[in-house]
C-alpha cells in the first residue's frame, strides 16, 4: 500500500450572515483552524446586500495560501 500526503497550497472559504459580528467570528475561527495546516490569509473580499425589506445580508470570501518557507 502506497501512502502519500500532499500539502494544501491554496484554499478558498465562503462565509455569510446577517451581521458583521457573526462573519468576523466565523472567519477568526477558520483562521485558527487553518494555522494548524500551515495556511495564512492571502486576501479577503466582502459584500453587503440590502433586500427589499431593508434587511442586510453580508458575505465574505477568504483566500488562504500556504505559509512562505514551506
């Protein structure tokens, strides 16, 4: 049996919620989890949408990359 591990070099995560605090908490938890597999934040993109009822909806995309030097 041949067993081989490959490093994850790029990973993109999507987050959504009805307030910024929720998304910020989700992103911070994911940053801590991804540190364990040697990934760091490369970029963050976010948007806010207001529906017809005036409710706000937030979304974010975080691009994680392998830490330099590995």
